[in-house]
C-alpha cells in the first residue's frame, strides 16, 4: 500500500458546538477540539456555540446559526468547519450544501490523528478498520467534502487509497482486516496466558490522553516510549517489566489515552488493546493534576472503563504533574483504592507509588517461614522471582526463608505440586 505525504497549506477552521444539556460544558469541549485540530495540523480561526434543546437532525445547528457560520467563514477566510459531535451522513451532506465548504467532525479529526500516530502493524490495522467503518456510511458526502481541498485532514493514514472506493471494496477490506485483527487478538490471549502461568502481576496504566502515562512508563522501566506534550502522542500499547524495590517483578502495560466523545468505531477497533485493563491485576490511573478539567477527565476515564466492562479491580490513582502546581489543591478520587502524588518528569513520589504497589501485591500473598533443604534451592529462586523474599539464612539443616508468595505459587513452594 502506498502512502502519500501530502504537504498542503495549513487549514483554517471554525469550530461548531451545540449545547443541548445544561450539565455539558461545550466551551471546554471546544477547547479540547481546538487542541485536536491543532494536533491534526489545522489552525482555529473562530468558534460558534448554539444553545438548543437538541442537536438539529438535519443540519446539526439551526438555520440562524448556519447564516452566522457562513458570515464567519467569509470574514475569517476559513477553509472548513469542525463540528464537536459525530455527524450523521445526512447532516454532513446538508451542511456541505448549505455552507459550500469542507465539513468535518470530531470523529474524523481523532481518526486522522490516530492514522498519523499508528506505527505497529496492529495499530495500523485497528486505525484502518475504524476509518473504513466511519467512511462506509458517508462515502458520497465525505468524498465531496474532502475533494474541495485535495488532501488535508481526513485524508491521511493506512486506510487511505482513494476516497471513491466503492462500498463493495470497503466491505471486502473490512472483512479482511477483521480476520487479521482476530489473529492479533489470539496472539494477545496467548501472551496473557503465558503471563498468567509465569505468575507475574500485570498493571494496566490508563488515563486521559496527555496525562503523562508514557513519561511514567519510561521513568519507572527505562522504556523508550515517545513522550510529547500532545494529544495521543503514543497510540500503540507497550508492555515493560519493572523490578520493584523488594525484588519482585511486575509488568506495566500502557494503553491508548481516553478522551471525551471517543468515537465508538475506535473503541470497537481498539477493544483488544483496551482489554489489557480488563485482564490486568490492578489499574494505575494517571491523572494530570495541573489540568483545570481534571475532574471531567477522571469521569471520562471511569466511564470508558465501565463501557469496557472493567470492574472489581484495585485502582491506584497517580495524581501526576505535581511539579506544575504553584499551590497544592485538595484532590480526591473516591473511586480509587489508593492515591499517590507524583511527578513522572522529576521522579517525585515514585518511591511511594512503588510502595503502594508492593503493599497491594503483599495483601494477595501468603506469608511463609520455613526451612528448605539444599536440594530444594530451586524453590527459593521461584520465591525470589515471583514473591517477596524478606529473609534468607543458610543453616546446617537447610535454607531458612521468610517471604510472601503469590497464592497460586504456594502449592509449588510447599511441594504439593
């Protein structure tokens, strides 16, 4: 498949949002949309919010606002608009006809960013699948809209061949990608089984996009995951081993960042990646404490976890980016079992965070104090690797050990298996 590097003039866009609920903060949502647009390579030159009881089924906004958008397009010399919600095929077509400009929505922008960020084979398959499903129902309207600029946002990524692919080709490609994704999922399940047999606890790192998950993973494990102050800087999941101060090994798995109104096509496509959280032994929820929208971001993360059926997990919330605070606010997370105040960038609080992880792991272990014969020295190696060895003394009658061992390993250690 050939990828084209499209160097086009920077797109100038107007953001459009509808506030249909008093509890929604559309202004903040548009702030985030502006950041998304910037990440995708567009400059925001204006924004329009309409308060109405519900989103207009035909044109997203009402007729009066359409005239306002038309005028703003002319005044700012904008090249397109981005709507803050996913548009239906009808809304997309009607807006294009009414405004005679490029029309995009939040989903298209997020898919575009994902297309640019995907680097592994699995990531590329997942993004292409999400793009094709999105485009399948919008083939005609989308083709009309994107041909206006000949490139730009929405035309990137592994799923791009030509916009006029007919539905039959798209359907065939989706079926092929689903088969490939099944293989990836099988491979993931085998890996999970191996981890389970190895008795190595798995900790899934989750959080809102740009909360500092990759920085934390790098700081703790010496991994070389891309760190950028950008939305969705890293897309592909990374698993790295961490040796805790007690000597016990754990696996840390980074997951794709969450965001409000995360497109359902993406949740569906990235399910196998996001399910890392479902099968993990505990959840490490990273929160950007310096972000004014911290509470809303935490809510989005928990809502996404609930949608993925992630429940009954011990949650540690790490309030990250403490180094950016000028004063320390009172911060709480009532859904977390433990909290830690950290700065992944400076290393502040990471020792305390690791102590919390050790404490949780210890609660799941059985304490043993016994003497092993020298012939059973191999068992001590198992304890050292998968448990927590507190004391080891070589005596005449054997090796005395005081340790905490995982329940599933207890039978082997005691010679019952």
